[in-house]
């Protein structure tokens, strides 16, 4: 009987240790966690330019040494799969192109060193620039982070609503089991071709 009790105690201690390790690597509270936002004043254009179909061509985030090309991409609601490239960020074509009027521009990429892996080191207030195919440069300021589950595509709902925003999406977590959304507010726009 004493050996049985020792085995039960050892098993209980092992189970408790496993639960602690699992809760450390997979904290339940991290899903839908929203970090406090640095909220810069939203961009207000004196004469808002009409929304165009000028596609994003490049994204640059100097603070974390990200400078990558952007290609069109999509999400298949039927299969639940993203069209993902290993050598470029992608513009979710079901969201709005960069503009000064309204809506979310979603760019996504793999969590690798040469793509969006470094964005996890960003600090609130860091700047990102998106250069459109017509040469227009959109300057954004990092304002908020949200971690969601891999099947949460609510970011694609009502993408045309609200103030102009840039949203970056990449995998997160030890086993890439989460999705990290970084929200940026539009700060300024310049057209280098005018």
C-alpha cells in the first residue's frame, strides 16, 4: 500500500509540473489579449483623397530592420487557408488599399527573420511606411497589439469601416499557435512622384 501511495504522490507531482509547464507555454488568457494602446492623433486630411486601387508595393519598419516587398494575397473562407509567400509580405486583397479616407489595410507574412519575425520587438510609437505602386508613401505609427486564435478572421469583417489603419498579421507563440495583430494609425502621406 505504501508503494501505491508513493506512486500516486509522484504521479500527482508530475501532473502538476506538466500543468505548470503547459500553462507557461500556452497561457489561456493570452487569446484575445489586447495590450494598452499608444494612441496618436488620427490622420485627418484637409481634403481627403479619394480611395484608389493603388496596391501596396513595399513595407519598411526601420526600428526592427524590416524592409520587404508586398504582393497580393488572399484568404480562402471555404478552406480556412491563407495564400502565403516565403519571400514577401502579402496584401490581403479583401481589405482596403492604403488611403486617407477609411478602412483597414491588412499585410501579413510568415514569422521568419527575413519577413515579419522582427515585428514582435516593436515598441508603441514605432513608425512603419508602406510605399504604394504609384510612389505614394503612407507613414503609420504603431498603436496596439492583439493576439488571437488561428481561426479568428474577424479582422477581415468590415475592413472598409473606421479611420485609415495598417494592420500587420503574423504567427505567434512557441509553436505558432496564435496570430499576432499589430495595429497602426495613419500619421502622414507623401507622394514622391508629384
